[in-house]
């Protein structure tokens, strides 16, 4: 039994539900709100709610394309207060994007002031800028007052707002859209409106047309910043057929002759959504890090148009080679990810093909056409009713004037006969004795037989309840009484309208409206006529917004990517002598020219020289670390020798605990002997240790506490190894395997300690080393130390270095 059953006025307890269900329900509500009201555009007008509300608010403020401008703060404030209850900063940002001709293909807002630029600068504050609509946005709103779309209450129910705009052109594809929702996103590129309308006209003519056929009219996107699309046509066709894909877009450039064989590259268009300032910074970084060594300088000389200058280091450089390197390493080439995820009928999210998007627009245009036709018919019917009443008034002009002048209730008298008064047996009154023929009906008033209507008199005696019955008033040219609308129109008629010419105008207007109404009836009854009318409207839009419009012609061209042959980096670098210096702490630099290797150099406090050798800027340096990993560094990318250099660990991904074992110049075709402190090693071709990334390439596998210790070039037919126990072993080189990666095989056997050094030599020439006095000694009689690989060896000869190193 419930303990609280007998307690009066007991408040109801909170209903408990699982946390998983509660969070799931609330997150689902949030997700649906984000998808439908924020991130995904409507396939019919191509707008999100914030853009639609901005344009509708501007229309209510009467900011036409030919009118004056109004402060952006007023526009964003009205939008926020009446329709979009979100932050005014977000609304202004959305409005500013609609005014940026480098962001939107056909701007919907005409901005006056600083609305940002292609460098990435933000617009000025809303109190400093002004705006109005463009002809493109007016075309989206055309027919809004003709019941062409549904209206819904705004967020607080005070006003009504359109749920979608009539949109006389396919704005979704014309201007594109992007957004990120919960679990889905959209990214639609802009297109050329002429091409889209041509595709729509073909789709009207051939409803079963396939996407590949439509691509004959819409070959690809048309970005507001221009550029060149270099994606293969088959990939573009797949993207438009499936609704997903990517499109390669390159900057537009040309070479400019400077005389005497010199030239420079001028970039005039950059890819869509790339900030020019960041692009220039990225290219400058490539020059500084020498990743594009054939590029000397980059300058931004842009004013109204884009003009980015790229200077090569030498006039002998191939421009195509230079640009292909920049395409690979900078945003001069991008991939635009196409994802046509839209709201069909404003409700259902779906990834659509090109045909599905165009079909959604055309079906919507047909719905708009039908609704506008019905609205126009209702207007015509109302006007015809008024015209009929005015025509009756002209036919019965004297009687109408008498009624208006003498009757206490002229409106009622025009609509009903008053049988409480002595009945007048005349239906109309002729004016004196003059013959009068009305041009309205061709009726000779004087020749009419004016007689009473017995039925009307009989009907108008008394009603069953004893009250006076109302009988419709009788007028010449009309068998029934006037309606309320007609009576009101007659009473509101001005005296100036009583001219004879006005009667002719009424007849002319009536005939024209009757003809228009018949045409509308035929339109509503015939689907073929509807599609024909839609086609005519689209042709008008094409004529208005086509090539005659500013920026109406296609801006983005399509071309095949002329892939240049892969040119070795060394071939692009100007060959110059340098001296590579690496300190004990791993700071590396390149001194200009071949300086004396014993020259005294400056180092940081506590640091000193370790590696110093002559090289050239075209060389590649191999760095062998104690982890057994090889790293590759371009000599041209080394920092200059004016300072202390830079840590080598920042140029490659060298761990802090790793020690640099050796740095040397790479020579193709050479072989290396690598060995670990545990005494394991093998032969590896030098070409196979080249690393393509900063992370290097693992060659010698070592396990702690062992570490990589030896990396020597192979030159000879025998191998000499010495352990920490000062025992030396000599064996034939062919006993070592040649591998690309691994632990290797045992070089020498140790009871205690490990490997100290190893090298290769020619047995006939003997084994050389430097004695403690610095003199070079060569031992040719090595039979005592010669044996098989993995042997223990014998004690080193007299005079062998105390550090157990051959060199």
C-alpha cells in the first residue's frame, strides 16, 4: 500500500527515467534542430533560415536594389528582434558573407563599406557599414505577396515569416552552401547560373535525362575567385552522380617577360576559400625552409585585382616545374570536397545527385506557379465582380445618383429593394427625352419597356414572420442585385470617373481580365502548359542574369592537369660549395664555401665541434642515430653559417634520448656497414636508407641496452672488428649478409662487454690505424687475427689506439 495514499494535497513525485534515455532524447532534439534550422540548406531556395530571414527583413525595410542603403546594425537588429532570436554578431557575419563577392558567386547583399577582403580581414563593425538587396536577392523574393509559399509564425507569434522563398533561379547550386550538423555535413560549390538554367531547360524537355547528360550543360563548379579545375571529367561525373567527391582547383598564373631572358610568374586568381595573406606566408615559409629551392622571392602586389609575384632563383628554371612544386607544397592547389547533402522539401536530409537537386527546384517552381496562378485568379474574380458592379452603375447612372443622394442607407438601397415604401414601377429612368445608348451594353434606354415584375412584387410583400422581406434591387443589365463588394465599390467611385471614356476603360479592362482568366484556367488544367511557362520564366532569368550581368560569364575554366616529370630536388638547386658544421650538442649549420676544416669556429657555451666536412648545396646528407634509424637532410635546407645554426632535432624527428652517430654525404650505389654495440651487423645498400619523411627510416633494429654504434662505408674485401676487450677479429666481407633492414648477424663473440669499432679494408693493402703518437701504422701480416665471423679474436697488435678505434 502506498504510504502517501492518505495524505491530502501530496505533491506528485518527479518521474524518474534512465539517464541514457533522457540524454538520448535531448540530444536527438538538439541534433534535429541543428540539421534543419542551422546547418543544411533547403533544396528549394538554397538558403538556411538565417539567410532567408535576413533577406525577408531587408524586404520589409524596403531596401530594394535601386533604393538607398541602411545601416547594417539596423538590419541585423530587426532580423534578430523579429525573426532570428540569436546573437546579432552571428547574424551580421552571415549577412556580410552574402555581400562578399569572393565568397558567394552571386552576392545577395549589396554592401557599402568594409565587408572584409580575400586576405582574411574581418568586416567592419555593423554600425560602420550599410547594405541593401541586390537584383539576385529580389529574384529570390519575387512573387512572395502572391501566396506562392507558406508562411509560419515567427518565434514569438507576433509576425509571420515565409518558410521558404519563391526563388526564380536554382540558388542552391548557383551560390553553393556549406555547414556542419550533428552526424552530417554539406559542402556544395557555386555554379554558373546560365549553365544551371540550360540544364533545367533540358530536364523540362527530357524528364528522364541522366546525370551524365546534364554534365554537358554543367561541366563543373564556377567559383567566384576563378581558378582552373584540373580534375578529370570522369571523376567530376562520378561526384555529381553520387553527390560526393572532390575537385582539384588550381590558381591561374602566367609568366611575365622582364627582358634579357629573365621572367617572373604572376598569379592572378587563387583557389576558392584560400586567404591570400596566409598563402603568401606559406610560400615565404617554403622559401625560408628551402623546400622549393628554385624559388627566390614572393611578393603581393595586389590592389583591386590579385597580383602575386613569384621570382625564380635562375632564369634557366622551367616555370612548369616551379609551379608544380608550389602546387604540391602550398594552397595554390586545393581539393574542394563536394557533399550535396540538402533538405528535400525543407524536411528530409538527403545526399542528392545533380539531377535530384535540379528536379527538386523545378518541382518547387511548378508548385509556386500553380499557387501564383490560383492567387491571380482570385484577384481577377474579385476585380471582375467590382467591374460588373461599376458597369451596372454606368447603365443605371441616374438611379444610382438618386439613391446615393437621397437615400438614408445608400449601400442597402443599392443591394435591396425597400418594399416598405411605395414601389416605383420604373426599373431605370431615362434622362429627359434624349435618346441614350450606353456603350457598355448597347441598350437603347428610351426603347425599353418599363414594366413591373409581378414575381418580384409577389416575393416582396411580407415575410412569414411579418417583417418586410428584402428583395434584390433590380438594375438594367443585371438580373440580380448588387453584392456587398460591388455596392462598396460604387459608393467609393469618384465623380471624375463618371466620364464616358471611363466606361470604355471598364469594358477594356473587363475583356482583358476575362481573357487572362481563361488563360489561367488553361494553365491550371494543363501540365504541359505549366512546364512551358516555367521554361519561359527560366529563359527570362537567363537573359537577365546571364553574360550581360557583371561577372555573369564563367569565371572558372576547366583544363587537364599537365603533370610535369618528377625532377630530382638536386637538379633544381643551384650548385654551390658549403662546409657543413655540426656541434657536439647537435646544432648544425652550413658555412658558405669550402673553408679550412681546422679553422676555429664559434659555438655555444659548453658546446664544441664534432662533425665538419666539405659539401655542396645539391648534396643530401645522411644522419645515422643510435636508435638505428637513418634521416635524410638536404644540404640546401641547412641554416646559414652566420649564427650558431639550428638544432638538427628540429629539422628531423630525432628523439632527445637518441645520439647522432655519424653524418655524411649520400653517394648513390655505395654500401654501408652498420653494427650495434651488441656486436650484430650487416651490409646495407646506401640507396635503401634514404628517408622520404622527417621521421626517418628504421634500418638497424636494436634492443636496449644495446644501441647502434657503427656506420662505415664498405671499401675492401675484409672486415675488421675490435671489442671493448681489445680483441681484434678479421674475416671475409662475403660472410656478412646484405639486408635492407634487420638485426643482422653476429660479428664477434664477447665474454664481457661489446663491440667497440668495425671497418672494412682490402687485405692485400693491410689494416691501418693511428698510434697514440699520431703516426699511421699499417699491419699487413694479419694471419694471427684472421678467422671466421663470430669468433673471439686475439689481442690487438702493439701500438693499437687506447680508445679501441680504427680511426
